[in-house]
C-alpha cells in the first residue's frame, strides 16, 4: 500500500502528477524511483560489455547507456506520467552485437542505423491507431515464445562468456573448464542473484555482479581501480549511424526484427507493470496508452542517435511500483539516478565478463518463464511456440526463430482447419518471413 503519511501538498509536483489522486506522496515517489534504479542499474555495466563485442568503444557505450536511459525515462515520466523506467534492452543488445555485427557482418554503425529505423517504425505506428491492433492480433503463444527464445539466446551467450560452454568439432558445443575461476564465479554470481531475488533484496542483480567481481580480484581474474571519474567522451558513438546498406533486404529484416521484438517486449511490460500498480481502467485497458507507446518508441530512436541498441521499457519498474510508485515522478527520480551514474565509468569498465554473464543467465531464467503461458495441450499453439524458442539460440538468430515460428503457426493452423485463428497480421508476417527465409 502506498505511503500516505508524507506531505501531500508537493506544490508543483502535486499539480502536475496528481499525487493525491493517485494515493501517493513526493517521498514515496522518490523512494520508488531510487528502488527502480537499483534493480536495473546492472544495465550500465552489462550493456557496454555486450556492445563492445561488436567493436563499439566501451566508454562511449557506457555514456550512451546512461544518457539514453535518463532521457527515455524522463520522457515517460513527464509525458506519459507513468512510473516506468527505460534503458537499452537485454536480448536486443546481444542480437545487435553477436548476430547483426558478428554473424551478418554489419559494422556497428550500420547496426545503429537498423536500430534507428526500428524506432522510427515503432514511433509511426504508435502515433497512428494501429499499434494496439497489431498487439492484439499476434498470437499469445508466439509472443511468449519470443520472450523465452530471447532468454535462451541470452543463456547461451552467458554460458559462452563465462567459459561454461565452448565449441566442439564433434558435438558443436561442449562444456569448458568448469573448475577454473571464471566459470565457477559466474555460477556463484548467478546463484547469489537468484537467491537475493527470491528474498526480494533490492539491487540483488548489481549486488551479485559486484560480489563476484571483488571475489575475483585475489584470484587474478578481475581488477578494481577507481570508482568515480568525470564521464568519458561519448562523441565516438554520437550520430555515428551508417545507412550504406539500407538498399539491402537484410538491412530491413534486421530492422523489422528489432521492431517486432521491442514491440512485444514493450506491450508485455506496459501492461504488466501498470496492472500491478492498479493503473488499468475498468475494462483492463491502459489510460494514456498512446502517450506511453510514443515515449517508449521515441526512446529507441534517441538511443540510436546517442549510440546504443534498442531502448525499451523495463519490467524491473515493478520493483518501484511495489515500493509505492504510482506516477511519472518516480520515473523522473530514476532518470536523475542514471545521470548521476555517469560518474561511475571506471567501475563499469572493470566489471569482468564472467560477472555480467551471471546477470545475463539470471535474465534468461526470468524470460524463459513466459513458456508457462503457452497452451501445451493445443499443439497448433505449442509446436510453433517451441520451434520459435528453440531455434533462436540453436541457429544463433532471433530472426530465424521468429520466421520459423510464424511460418509453422500458419501452416499447422491451415492443415488442422483452424482458419479462424489466422488473423491478417499473422498471414502477412508468415508470407513475409517465408519470402525472406533464405536471407535470415
């Protein structure tokens, strides 16, 4: 229940955010905003590590991560007035670094152009009255499978980064040197994060990352120097977009994949967090949905210009809601925290890969639970969902997983006479993916 003991006057805050009408106070909103920041602060360490694998300068990505998160969260707080924070999304940052750049051979500048286009597409359909129609038209099973599949994709990246999984000419993959320091510390970090989350300890993910980093120092697998410093120069990634491959079909497949993944993730986060906050109306709909979607869509566009992968709404905002956050004032506080985090650049630069792998593995667990919402007794829903989730990590391609999912969904529904389940968007996407399949 929200804290109502503090002053409700709040002056300008009260008038703009309607604190009393939402059953909250300035103090409660400040606490909620800080709480949300602590639960998602791991992204300022993890995102630079992941995107640096694409060749992006880690220091500039750190600044871009903090600034994109701050600006996007501020827009959500001041424009949509919801207690929802945004930052570069987990899953899409890995897709950016390891698939678009690593597998497809794009430069990171070209990949940023794809991110920008995906943001523009999202912004256009958010302004036009079609985004809600699309959200409702995509099968629930494929939405859930996409979330889980990205989680599995993160898991294999985390296991590789920790040295727990390595390549094998005989079996494709096998286990690494499990008893060496880095793999053991990655596993330790994972169980610490999972245990602290179960105990509902605020900031559990960042606690786990820092704990195994410190433990690794005497073992020679981590080093820790200064903590605070003036923010690095961000100009190497600022406005670095390269549209030279925009005439290629692959460019648009990548952009559309980013768009759809971000699309599904945002829909689930907005509904989930606002439902928990009691902000849905009597019909279960979200007031100011258009404003919230525009805020989220503009975040990706802004993030691409600054120099990071897709920026999206974070489910960790639910922690701030649980602490009493009910208005955009909580988001304003979270945004300020991200700006203050700019001075933590030296600390972010020394976090080892095995420590961020622990966080990635935990995020994978959280995302994989979406499969529980698939109707496993209906094979016309379950089979495409399973193919989608399994194909993403095993083909090392989110796009391939999505493509196989939509194609198999349409064909199975057709063969079983369930034509009423085939909505126009599903048919369209299945046809598009079938045409583009050789390019995925």
